C-alpha cells in the first residue's frame, strides 16, 4: 500500500513570488539607470542628485506597476508606503553618514594610550600616540554621575507628584518644568557660576559641573517620566488601593514597577541630554587637562571640553585627537544605551 | 424569563442549605422572610448600607440606597447601565472617594461599625471588603505568584507560609490546576478568564470577609464565565459576595438575593430587593418585571 500522506510543510503563501521579486529588482534597476541618465542629461549634479532622482523614480515606477496590476487603491497605498520608506531613508542618511565619518576619522587616534593617560604632559598637537583622554572619560563620568544622582530622585518624584499625588501645585510645577526644559545650557552654567562658584567656592570644580548638568537633566527626566506614568492604566492604581495598599505603597510597588522600562528611557534621555554639553562645563568645571578624580576641588576635564580644545588647535594631530574623542564618546553613549535597554527590557514581552 | 428557569436559583439555594453551614443560612432565609426594614437598627454582622447618596461634582447619581448584606450570602445587583451600581459598590469599600469630585452621604456599617467614621483606617476597611474589577487587571510587573501575594506586601501583612496561602487562594479561585506549573510566569501571559480568576485569587489572599465584584464576567467568554460562577458558588460558603451583573441568568444562577437599581434620568434608586427567585418570578414592582423579562434596559 502506498497511499503516502503528502507531508505538509510550513510555507508562506503570502510571500512574494520569484516573478514579483524579479519585477521589484527590475524596478530598482530601472530607477538606478534612470537616475544616471537624468543626472547625465540635465543640470543636476552630485550624490544627492542621484539619490533624489532614484527615490522619485522608484516611487513613480511602483505606483505605475501597482496601478496596472492591482488598481488605483493599491497604487495609492504604494505611494503612501513609498513615502514612508523614503522618509526613513532620508532620516537614516545623515545619521549613518555621521556615524561613518566619525568612525573613519576617529579610528586613527584609537590607540591604547588614549585610555590610560591624560593631557597633563602633552599638548593637543603632540603625536597621537602620546597623551590621552582618561581625564575626560573620568571627568564626564563623574559629572554626569553627580547630575544623575541628583536628578533621578528629584525628576521621578516630581513626575510622581504631577501624576499621582496631584496637589495644589500641580499646574505651576508642570509649567515650571516645561519652562526649565527650554533653558539654554549656558544659562544653567551661568546660574551655578553666579549662585555658587563666585560667592562660595570661588574655584571651578567637577561638583559644580555636575550641579549645572543636573539643572538641565531634571526637567528632561521629570517630563519624560510624567508622560510614562500617565500611560499606566488607572485600573492598576485602583487595584492596589482596593487591596489595602496605601497610596505610597501602591505607587512604589505597582505603578513605578509597571512603568519601569519607560522610566529607564527617561533616564537615558536625561543622560543623553547632558552628555555632550560643553557650555556649562567650560564655565564651571574649569576644563582641566590632568586626571582629577576629586569632584570637590580642582578643574575637571570632560569629553566636550577635550574635543573643543583639540579642534581649536587646528593642527592635523589635534584634529585626529578630537575625532578620536568624538568616536569614544559615541561608543560610550551606545554602550550605555544598549546596557540600559537590556536591564530595562520589558519582561512581559515574549 | 420562564417560570421554570426562575425556579433554578431556588433549587440551588435549597441544595446549598443542605450541604453548607445550614444554621447560618437558614437564619438568613428567616431574616429575609421577616422582611426586615433596612435602617431599623444595626444588624451587627455583615454589611449594611444605610441611606447612601452619592455625587460626582454637582450631579447626584445615587439616592437613598439602603441595603443589607447578610454574612454568607450572594447578592446580585442588576439594572441598566449608568444607574449607579458601580458607584454603589464602590461606596462599600471606600473606593468611591478615590475619584476626584466624588461625594457621598449615608452610613455603611461593617459588623455594626460605620466604615466612614472619622479616624477609621481606610486601608483596613479595604482589606476586609475586597474588590474584583470589571476588566481583569493583574499587575504587569509581577509573576502569577507575586500577583496573588501582592496584597500582603501592599498592606504589609505577615503570613506563616506563603506557599500554602498561594496554593489555597489559587485553588479557591479555581485556577490552581491551570497555573501550578507556571507560577513564575507573568500574569499578563494568561488568558482573560484566567487573569480574572487570578484577580479573584489576589483578593482572597488578604482574607476579606466581603468580596465586591463589578461585572467580573462582562469581558469574558462563556466558558470562563462559567468557571467564575463556579468559583463564586464555592466562595459563598465562607464569605459574603456582592456581584454586579448585566446577565440575568448569571444573577439567577449565583445569587441568593437580587437588588434592582434604576435611574429615570436622575439619580439611581433601589427599586426592589428580595430573594432572587422572587425577583425573577414574582417581582412586586412593574419596572423590575419589565427589566427582568427583557422588556427594556
Ligand atoms: N468618574 C465619574 N465622574 C463623573 N461621573 C461619573 C463617574 N463615574 C460614573 N459617573 C456617572 O455616575 C452614574 C452612575 O455610574 P455607574 O455607577 O458607573 O453606573 P453603572 O455601574 O450602573 O453602569 C452615571 O451617570 C455615570 O455617568
Ligand atoms: Mg458599572
């Protein structure tokens, strides 16, 4: 007996057939050819012209193809999705070219000594294998850390006040937070300078830098956290209260944990807001070239300051140095971003 | 609804009287038969609502509701949407005051003591009067086990053996068999019906005397609804249950008493209350009859 049951294999009947893929490829080739032809025949010039013409042609070809094969509704749909894709590409273009440029120009300076020494004994136009940015690395870390220690509780507690406790001062505080998030960073620096450095400490220090960054960080964390807490359904608060929880325990054990991944995003945004701030640090942290791990006394270096100083020198070596600094800063921000994403990954998502 | 269907709750009620704590339940029946007038003096046990009025802002949504819930009974509250059933049961565990702009008047006596008396610890009241909401709302950041025990942490209660309590609550909520191998999975990974039973288990963990259920099955499929009704029947031997429902059959199946609420555009009022079989077979008020027979609402 050989009535073999046909083996059923999982398939994707909705996937595009080889013919459809060939047509897609043809459209791309046609658009590429068209863009070369148009650029050659017309006044248009440069890479951007190629890219622009190519995008336009792809959209038109897709539209015509969809119109002929599936009708006007499908053709309109293809226009909308083409524009969405074009939007993504236009957004990605500058980002990737920045990343590419930073990597290309920064990798020359990426030597081990970069992470083990400071610039105490070297000028920016010394050879790239002398001196380093250890002082900037530690300085930025310490100052952003100080800012975070101050801003995290204040920012999140402010958000909790605005969304959960909703007291008499909700409106004025929300207004103030919004106004503060628009404050130019130099104003934060000037404020610390005139409120603390001139009258009290007399000298710049890492702590002052951290305070200035905190002024910039608090509104970012508070506003983002507020948005996140507002998304938590009222049901959960009611369930916590109905189980005999006090308001505070309901907030701390249910609302905040439910908002955890969003609150982590708020923190990332806060750090990202200040990590590259130059102006306030130039004013109040003194911008040292030597390794200084003590935030309470003496000037403290930072990435933005290091990069700014190296660029202003203008020699080949110093510019290499600046690019290396940018590359390291970028890598650090990425590491931070992915690490916090991992920690805060929503465990409910499977 | 036909007469034979309406007999069901009565039969069920009789059955129960034979199988569970007969003395208390037959005294309940005797009380009901006596048609005690609510407000004629503290009963001293169970939950008594006296002259409850409720407002949202300037709008009065409940007018003079007096209703007694004897220990160990299941009371169904029925009535069209917007007549104030949810508002009423939320006055019973002081969740009403959680809504900004809410106001109320009247007394709610729990075992003879007014829960609105000044100086009352409101969190203790909510421990004794638990609540299950219309939409299942397990805590998303917690596992199934943590969800069940969440009330202990929230109210800072100590228990001897958490594992025993966990199992007991899940068994009583009729969920143990389905989740015993995945207690550390997240609550959100359960189906809607399972989530609702998880929420029931969560309410049971703090050992309430009274359980308020606000349309607990309205978001669920018929199978899950049936399971929850079984759970209610199980629980009713040890606690007082007040359930709001839009499902007449459900009211008939699970409850000993039924109260009918109605609002004619103004505040909601209690039209009629009595043993479930009577409300469904020979209601005194024509409006109740119209509603339970499906002629309006
Ligand atoms: N949070 C609220 N704010 C203002 N009015 C409300 C609120 N909740 C309910 N109401 C009003 O109170 C009345 C009773 O509502 P509710 O108790 O939810 O009725 P039911 O549960 O019987 O459907 C309705 O008219 C409703 O519009
Ligand atoms: Mg309701």
